[in-house]
C-alpha cells in the first residue's frame, strides 16, 4: 500500500468558453471548436493514460499503463484546470502492475479498477483505491478464473461489479483461454459467470448493463467468422452471441471491435470497430436489441482511422468518440456522429497537442465539455489529457 503526492500543474494553453443557447429564431447557430491540452505526461510518473472518469468531487481520475515511481503504471488525479497528482504507483506482485483500463467510482465513493500484469508472472488483479490513494487488492486472477483483465468494471443495479478478462477461463480453441465474464462483490468475492469459447468470441473488452437488466459486450476476435462479436449475457451467466463480424479486411460491416457498446436513448446499441468497413479503416455501427446491425459510417483515413475507444452519447443526443489514427495529421481525431450516421471531425491531433487517442472513451464533464486522453504526443511525447468544447454563436437566441 503506497501513496505519493507528486504534483504537476500545467496551465491550459487555450482558453475555452462553451456557450449554450436556445433555438435560433432567424438563423442556425454557427459552431466553433475549442481545444485545450490540459496536461502532458512527462515519462516519469505518467506514461500512456487509459481514459478518465469524473468523480463526485468534480475531479478526474485515471490510470497509466507505464510510469509511476517503479515503472509499473499509476493511478492519477487531474483537476479540471489541469493540476495532475499521482495517487499510487504499482509495484507488481500481489499489488499488480500495468493497468490497461481506467477506473469506475463505486457507490461507496472509492474507485475500482484492474491491473493486467502483462509483463509479470501474474494473471492480473482487481483493486479498490480511495480518493486519497490507499489501494487494496481485492482479487488476484489465477488463469482458470480469468487472465489479463483489460476493461473498465461496471457496477450493476445489484451493487456488484461485473467485468471481463481478455484471456483465461476454461473455453476452448484459444491459447490460454478465450476470456471470461465475472461478477465480484464490493468485498472481493469473485464468481466466474461464463468462460467464452472461440465461436462465441475471443478477447472480450468490457460490459455495459442495459435497460433490460442484461449485460452487453464485444470481443475483438472469434465469433462465427473470426472477426469479433457482440454478445448479450444474463446476470446468471447465460451468454448469447448477437452478431459476428467477418475477419479483418474485406468486411463492409466492420471487424475487430476493441471497445464495448453503449446503449442509446432510443434503446439501440452503438459501437465502433477497429478495422473493416468500406475502406478498411474501421466503422461506427448501430445494433438493435434483437441483433440487427447497421453500419452507420466507414472511416476513410482522412476523417480518422482505427477507432479503439467506444462512444458516448452526449447531452445533445449525438455520439462522440475518437480514432487512434488518421485525420489531417494521421495522429488521430475527435469526432461527432448523429444516430443517422452523419459524422463531423471536430479535431485532428498533430503531435504537440497529443497523438493517438486509444483506449479510454471520452467523458462529458459536468461543465458540458468533453475530456479525454491520448497515449502519445504532448510536450514530452508520452500522452496528454485534453478538453474539447463546442461553442455556438447565435444570431438571435431565445432567452
């Protein structure tokens, strides 16, 4: 158990003002994008952030895959104005190392997350950490009950945490197991609900709990055609493959979903695929609750490519996300897409402002702006935390 207080205050480089106005009477509002690099990770305590969660105290919390005092990754806090603090440095062993995913704040006010132990002899851990930085390991995976947890946990309506491991379990036709879905009590009692077989999917990347009470998730490979799948699982572990993607190239409907889906307000599920689509650069898709899939958009490189992260539905009803590559400088983008499939590129990363937004989805903060991370670029080349807002100038607005 260990706490550090290394702080790095990095002032915002661009002033951001976000204006919210009503329906224009005489003209449609003009849209302006405001982008701020809040913090650049310096390669010592911070390397490769995995996304953010905004906590009840208004600050953002996250993990880094590398870095920290011992090189095994860290948990950090960042204020909305960009003051960055290391809360914990992973040491390996029973405390785990190399967290691949971000955090979730539990109803008890503490944060819950996983470490992958990718470069160690372990199979990964689940931990809880207080806002002050005191970490407790709740579970050590052993392979048969899962290995390589690499996704954000979800706290369900029953108060328990649910998640996936990318490998391990008792499933067949995968070296080291095809992955698992598990349930864990807040006190750390873990139950393996399902071990995937390759035909169901391989390398699951997280869950959501939908309005019907069931859990939905994606796998990066496997399924009926090898290119990944979308699945549904009941709380007691009965798994159904809802859709199977074809294998990598030549798949107009997309291939290899790397992030889980999000349920829209219309009841449908929305997500991204890392590859496939009309141009082989990934897609945005919609899936109905009965498994009918529609490709909403195919990235062509110029407007982004290889979306690792999933989508969020913002307060305006649109979906927002990032691509790992492509864009004006081939270093990734932030985009907005309507449920109809109309896509707008909001920002292209150029390197100094960040590069390669990867694993963590965007977060819409309490102030209405969007916060996210990149694993590369910034002042030191080790990733950034950024903020993006959309400002509207109205000709004539309702009060």
